[in-house]
C-alpha cells in the first residue's frame, strides 16, 4: 500500500498565533468552555485525523506578566482532566497529552495514561517532556535542573513507566467464577526498580492496555532528546525551520534507532506546521496581515526572549541582528531554530519577534490555498523530512475547520491521507504493531 501521512492536531484554546484571541472570528472564553473543546475534538475526528494533542506545563509561561496579560495563555487546564472528558465525546481519534518527567513521578504518570487508555479503548499517548519553562522549577524546588540532568532523569523515568505498563499479561485475568480465581499470579510481574532517580517496586495496579501500551511520544530536539526518542518514542513532534533542516533531523533521528535494536519505521516523525489556509492566495495573505496587526511589540519581544530560552533581549538593538552565542538551560531546539531562521532570512531582532508571534514559534509556517499547502506537505513527506504533521492552526476554531475541510480533502485526492479509520486504537492509526512485553523485564512472581 502507498505510504500515507499521519496527521495530529495541536489544540490550544484560541489558536497558535500569539494574539489569536483578539481576532474578530475567535469567540472568547474558549479556554474553559468544555463544549468548545468537544467541538474541536469532533472536528478532528470527522476529518479522521490520527490524534489531537494537548500541551502542558506546571507554570505560567516565562514571560513578564504585563506582556502575558496581552495573551490568553496564562491559564490552561491540566490536560489529563480535559483529555478524559474528550475521550467520552469521541470514539476513534487518538488522544495525546504532555506530562513532565522533571516534576512528576513515573508511577502516577504510568497509572494515569494506562487508566485513560482503557477508558478510551486504546487511544492514548504520553508526550514525555523534560520541560521548556524555567518557571516550573519555582513551583517545585528552588533551582532548575540542568538540561543534561533533566534528560538523565527522563531516560530512567521512561524506562520505569514502560516496565509498569508491562506489569500484567493480557490474559492474566481469567475471572473464573467456578474456581474462584480472578487472575493468574503468573500473569503479573513486579519491577523492583532501584535506580539513580527512582525506586519503584510495582506492579502497576491497572491491567495491560487494550493497545498493548499507550503510545510513547517525545518532543525534544537536542542530542539528548533525539537519543531518548530513538530509544523509546513511537511518535516525535519536531520543529523544522526548513526542508533541509527537516530532512537532516529525520535522517539523524532514524539513524540512531538501530543502536537500540529498533526498526526506524516504528517511529513516526511529525514536524509542526503552522497553518493559515485561504480559499484564495489573497484571502490567506489577508488573514496573515490581520493577525500580524494584532501583535503588541513588547509582547512579541517577550515571547521571542522566552522562545530563545529565557534571553533578556532589552540590551540589544531591536533593529540590529539577532545575537549569536546565546545559550540556555531551557529547551535548546527553539533557540537553534530561531537563530537559523534569522540568519537564513536576514531578519532583525524586531522582525524575528514579529515573525515568531505571527508565525508559530519557529515551527514551519505555511499560508496559501489548500493545494499550495498540500504541495508543500507532499514535498516534505515524500522527501523523507516527515512521516506526517502536527497541525497548528493560527486561530481556532476557524483555522482547524479550514484545514479539515479544505486541505484534508486535497491530501485525500492525492492519496496521501486516509478516507476512513481502519482500526480502533491509536496504534492502528499510526500503523504501529501491538508491542511485545519489554525484554528488559524478567518474569518474576509477586510474592
Ligand atoms: C510540538 C511540541 C510540543 C511540545 N510540548 C511541550 C509541552 O507540552 N510541555 C513542555 O514543557 N515542553 C513541550 N515541548 C518541548 C520539548 O518537549 C522539550 O522539552 C524541549 O524542546 C526541551 O528539550 P530539547 O532541548 O531536547 O529540545 C514541545 C515541543 C514541541 C516541538
């Protein structure tokens, strides 16, 4: 069968444009109105997307409060309260959300995702992030962890979660009323994990997932992030400034997988694509211009600083070049991508800030008609820069409607996207096999 792309929708309350809430077509109070989220999820499912994704962080963004007050982003639900509610109003679509490996515990994360995987019929994925926001640290402990330490903890965190998900055999629960035996003791295994960061005896108190295990997602693009993804991830959200960078990232990440005994096809790389779709090229340009005019300059600079890993840009000339040599202990991927964008397009700091605010934070930004956008997606998909895309509409709900009703049919016409779901679980949608029990988990009776 011809290779088809996977599509995930990255949902934020009013859209991915930093001033989307001000757009006349965007209804207010979207963040806390469940009916609104339910409509978005159902739009995604009607379009037969693979999954929807909800972001998370345990702090408001690392942006000054005056700038923050010009956005709708200071408040957002815990995605693991919203996602279960969305599971009830959908039937097929995959449900992905973030939980941090830096500020949570493997047992809790494993249990939450596995529980929801049962309740949703095997549609869940966990985006394991080390966290980009330095403000998270102050809500838990005094000093932020170093980037390398966060990844060392994440690696062990993921291993413990995987082993917990493998606690039970799928046929452990015999539920034999005659003999009085509910489950076979040989079907459950403890962990007795004692590591550098975690001690966890196990087993998990939830049966094996209907899809074997929830799907593992990773979204860090540093070397450590790519190694972690190569070892454990089945879907990766990537940031791609341009086609060449995307192709390099794709080849690099997939080439790391054999070292961990993994087939590169068992990982789906899904770069973000920030979209403004028009019925004509002019309509898309007009929408872009309307949104750009809504951006407050101070807010744009503050968001650029946060995207560059917390840099204070006030000492630099806004009309001068983007400073090189910035370093960060926060996420490194956005920093590298933004500097690359500024250099290749010769943008001043001010222009880059405008571009970031109006263009998706270094994610690949496209605008135009459905066929123009489909052309570009096809090029990256067939050119092995992507296995699919994480759709980031500029505004919601309109931008998602436009993508689903204009671009998705165009992709279908080209045979690049499914017309129907062929299975029920997220693994089915992604073409991932039911996973074997982890080999690094020797059978052991619980005493
Ligand atoms: C599409 C996408 C979604 C992400 N979602 C989150 C998130 O919900 N919470 C978070 O703290 N970081 C999120 N990240 C950031 C990364 O997962 C990662 O923590 C960050 O990039 C730092 O790691 P790095 O230096 O390896 O890139 C996301 C990144 C991408 C590309």
